[in-house]
C-alpha cells in the first residue's frame, strides 16, 4: 500500500492546487486539472492507496467553496473505490 501525504498549507489557490496534486499523486501528464478529472482518476485507481491530508482547515480558508468541493471529491472517490482511503485531519 502506498501512502501519500498532502499538506493543506500548500494548497493556496485554485490554479496551483491541481499542479500540486498531480505532482504529489504522480498523476499522468494528461490530467485535466479540474475536480472531475481528479475524481475520475481516484475513483478508478487500481492500487491500494491512502491519501492523508493534514491542515484541511487551510484548504477551506484558502479555497473557500472550491476547498469544500475538493474535500467532498476526495471523500466521494473513496466511497467509489475500495482501494482508496482518505484521511482528512
């Protein structure tokens, strides 16, 4: 199982967040840089993976509603994919 740690303090704006996620998750080059594309990738991920997001309150304060939607997207993808575990702190 692979564990990926994300830091909410590094998620400061909508434009750079997808670059950060692509880098940390090792997502392919053709990633669409939007939440639908993130959901598609995570919900079909075929290896056991745990994503640990620390400082989630910073995601919400930096990104407002988009931050809420991001957190929901992560949770929804984990409900769809039994190989994916999301831990939000």
